[in-house]
C-alpha cells in the first residue's frame, strides 16, 4: 500500500473530527470531503450533505460496486474527558468524536477508491458515496442519493467491524400499539381497564417465537420498551399505548412480520416505518469469498446501518470496533486505520480487476 494513502486518510480523519457533524448538520464535513477529493482530481457530485464520485474511467457497460460510509456523528457522551472535536493522538490511538464510527471506515474507503481511481483494467466501476444522517436513519442520506448512483451489483458499507465481514444485518421496525378500554371511576366496578387489555398482547410480544430463524442472525427479537396509560390514580384508563422494538432477520420481509403480529394481538398496531429492512449476502458471493481467503470471519450483525436502505447485496466491514461507538473518549487505533486501507484493497482486488 502506498504510504501516502494512509497519511492522507489520517489527515482527513483528523480534519473531520475537528468539524461538528451531528446528523442533519453535516455541511462542514461534506465540504471537507468534497475539497479533499477535488484536490486529487476527482470530479464530485453533491446533494444536500452527501458527496459521491465515480472512478475516472467509468464504463456504463460494466457493473458497479458501491463503497459507502457516513460522516455524521451522534452527540458526544457527557462523560468525555477529552475535547471530542480535538483530534488527539496518544501512542497508537486517535481519540475524537466519529473517529471509530465511522470516520475511520470512511477515510479508509476513500483511500481505497483513490487507489483504484485511475486504473483502466477494472472489471467493475466504483462509486464512492460519503453520506449523511446514518445515525438517525434519516431520509436525506443514502436513501436520497441512491437513485443518482445508477445500477449497482453490490456494496461495501463501512462500519467498524474489526475488518470482519457482517454478511447479514438485522432490520428495525418500531411499532406503536394502542389497546382500548372504557373509562370509569377506580372506586367502583366501572369501565374496562385498557392496561389489562394490553397485558395479553405485551406478554405475547415477550414470548412469541417466529418459526423461521436466520442462520447468521438467529430469531427475530421483539421488545416492549415504552408504556403509557392513565391520567390520574382514580380514573380507569380507556387507552394504553405501548411501543415495540422489533429487530428483524433475513428470514422474513417486514410486511410478513407485521402481518403475523396483527394476526395475534388485539391492540391496534401501527409501524412507524418498514424501510429499515434486514439484509444479507450469499456466502458464495465473490466479495465474501475474497474475505474468507484473507482470513476474515463471517457473522450476523444485530445493529442497523445504511445497509438497511440498500436493495442490493452488501457486506458491512471496516476498521475499528463497534463496541467503541457512541462511547465517551471514542477512538480508533492508527494501526487499525492502516490495516483497514490495506485490507479493503486486498478484499476488492481479486473481485474488480482483470
């Protein structure tokens, strides 16, 4: 690997850390990424806070690979002991907000894109997309620009996985449920308590097991996480609202899951969205086989990323460790960054070169 790629990637990551880029506030980091690419002769495209580019010798007759990661961050945890916006190097650590999630992945993918950018012997095109609003699953990130990227065969989504391959990822569906009762005075035998009406449904969500399970992701997981009912102690509540967090697997489509739930519970069930879909990629896919040959492990990821908004096969892989994401004093090891660039290049080379 050309050491310049690593040094430039590190400098860009340090610059990104220094720019506040909470979700929906990514204008500064979008501009930094655009300038970084343009300074290296890359023609870029922009929409809202998203930046994308195609390889120099793009050939419409060839299939295309998407290289995607995000440049928005969550807000810093209150217990930070460092300034989250001052990139700080201590020995092998680079400390700063977004260093691990997902700045290290993003700059490593940018370096990988530049490595292949001018080559004329590629059997695939490359499109690099640095996108916004991933942390809030917003509609003005990858979902907004996806139609602009053309037909794509598969994607590499950069998230911190210690460079192992997440070949399946759980989707997310949040349900707002409403159980109905009838109001009355709590001192008398009046009304129908909506809380009592909700209890059998809540217990069903706790105990039900979907018949089909995913080989990598296991069973669908449903958790009742919020309950709201009642206005005062002496009034029988006529409504009980509760929220269910549903982590879906590739064994079912969201619409199937929703249909099964509605068949079994009495409460009204309204999904906030069915857009964050589970994803998977065939273990025989060339990019997965390339990873196996490099000694990388395959696993199923319980966390949601922009993979959920892609309708093509994708693999989630990148430097860093998911356990450090959204934590105080977030960091990435410099050695992880260097290794990440090298492994991305090695992962792609047998797949996209003649």
